[in-house]
């Protein structure tokens, strides 16, 4: 592994993904309000419900992407294009089958879905929204999937990030213009899909130019992705887990409640995307390192876990403070349902923190390829979520489904931390536990101080200023605490600071 090249790729991934995420957040916050004010909460709920239902259809992918990614880390580190080509050839065959099955199922589901949702919206509109929401995945399976895997494993996520940013901007502009023109939601989604085809055209051209030794039509190595069935079980469990809430709310409650849930979820989703930028930017480096130097990997994953914990706790602590002020401003003038709820911020932030806490060790499980061995735990998490959510929704409504997620996450997060440390890294899990214990103490202190100050926030400018100030303060506190208690993380911070200081003096 070339250390300099790895660092440059990681930095490119981080910077371009960060820029893209800023664009995505801006457009992502603008569009839901436009859809709500232009078409009503029911239409916004329909779009979000369709997206969550169609997430189940990604099961057709059958874990091919995840196992292919893990399978080509080593040959990429060794520059073995023969093996890379054979693995991606097998991947390509599966993806073509998947695309065909997905299209057939999507068409059938689009015709059935209008009968499932509690909605007064026209049948044709509902069916069309569902179809247009899912058709992009068909294109991905046929033209982009295998190549995106290669770019991720080779540390070139920034190519995907840049393309995503461009298409996000263009589709956002198209949606805004067409909404203001008063056009039908079906036309708006159809136009957006047409613009998104840019990725399907550009990515194959980029691969052809920059990976001349790659041949996805060579003899396939199906053995390299033989664990796909176990990953499929993981994916089934995770997709059910992640989309249970909206599914239950759609069937038992109504689409306006789904709209409320979706707006609160939107904030967390954007913040989780920021965290994904960090993990995705170094994913390829850690994945390759795990295969060639296990001891160095252990040192690096500890440093990464401290950094990831500090950033995630800082973001979600800030989110909890500003959730309600933002919702009051964002939904001002919307009267078809109440969007302000004091308990939802707490529940969503607890879910987000628990999810973040297991990310580094979950990456370790994936690098080790322990998909078969961790299948029972993943299934158990899903069963717990379903059981508690179904029992809770009848008495507590939206709170019930969120509590189901919290209970399931508590179980699985503890399991991931213990399993990864003991079964893969062969050490005590106390280091990981200590990292999060420090963060939790910091979190309680921050919330106590903020509740005492409790500033009045009434517009977007005040929200932005408060957000920036809180994030900076939180990052200093959380990162500083990690540096005080953990030597390796402290050394990284000091070394980085020394290099920056030297660079400024020379400049």
C-alpha cells in the first residue's frame, strides 16, 4: 500500500463528499417543505413511504455489492487485475439478473401499493410515484453497480461523490422549478429521473478510460462472492429493521403521521450522511490494511473509533439542542398536522447515537468476513424491533415504533462491540467501552449547561449561528476528552497540529 497515495485519496474522498453533503442537505431540507406546501403532507408522506417500501426491493441485490467490495480489497492492494476482473465479472452477472427481477417486481408492486396505503390520492398518481421512485435502481443494477464497487474499494469515492453532487443539484433545480410552475408530482419525478441518468452514462466511460486492464467479461469467480447468501440474510434483517417504522405507520396510522416521522428522520439522515463521509473516506484504507497488517489495523481502528465517537456525539448533541427550534421554524404555517413534539428529538437522537457507536466495530466484522457467524445476532435484532414496535404502536403510536428501534439497537450495539473485540481483534472490549463512556459523560454535561442557558431561537439565521457555535464547542469538548484519556488519539492530534504549524511557518 502506498501511504502517500492512500492519504491523498482519503482526503479527496473527505473533501468532495463533504461539499456534496452540504449541497444535499440544503436541497434535502428545501424540497420536503415545497412538497408539503405545494401538495400537502399526504403527498410528502406518500413519497417517503414509497421510498421506505422500495428499500425492501434492494434485497434483490442479495448482498452481492457488499461481498464483492470485501473480496476485492486484497487484489486491489496487490494490484491483481486478473482477480479483480474475475470477481467483478461474477458480480456483473448477478447484477443483470437482479435488474430484470427488480423491474418486474417494481411494476407489479406499483399497481398493488395504492391499495395498501391509507390515502385519498388518485390511484394513477400513487402508482406512478412508486414506479418512478424505484426505476433508478434498475439502471444502477445494469450499468453502474459493479463499477461503483471498484471505485469504492480503490479509494475513489470522490468520483461518485462529485457525480452525485452534480445530479443532486440538477434534479433539485428541476424539482423546484417544476413545483413553482404548478406541474403534477408525477411529471416532477419523471423529469428528475431523466436527469439522474447522467451517472449511468459517465461512470462506465470513466472506468473504460482509467482501468484499461479491467475486463468484466472474463471468466467469473463465483467462489470469491460465495458468502453472498449470508450477507443477504444480514441485508434482509437490516432492511426490515431500518424500514419497519414507516411500514407500520403507513399501515396502522396514516400518511400524515409518516410525513411527521420523515421530517424528523430527515435531520438524522443528513447528519448520518456527514458521518458516512468520514467512514467512507477511509473505508478502503482500513479494509486493505486489515488484510495485510492486522496489528497496525488494531492501532488505526482505535484512533478512528475515538475520532468517529467525538464527531458523532458532537453532531447529535447539537441536533438534540436545535431539533425543536428548527421544526417550529421549518413547519411554520403548516396546519394539517402538528410537527412539533418534545419527545421525538430525544428518541431520534438516541437511535442515531446507538447506531454510530457500533459503526467502527461493524466495519471490522465486515472486513473479517464474519457474515455467517453474525447472522443469528442480526436476525435477533430485527425480531426484537418488530415485536416491540408492533406492540408499542397500538398504545403509543409513533413513540412505540421508535422505542422498538431503541431496544433492538441497545442489544445489537453491545453485541457488535463485544463480538468484534473478542472474536476478531482478540482483546478485551474495555477500550471501546471507555471511549463511549467518556462521550456519554460529556454529552450529559453539555445538555445540562444548554438547558440552563436555553437561548431563544426563532429564525433560520439564529439556528445556523447556534448550530455552528454548538458544533465547534462540542467538537472541542468531545475530541479534547478523547485526547486526554487515550494516548494514541492524543498523539495523532499533536502530530497533525505540529505539521500544520510547521507548514504555516514555512509558508
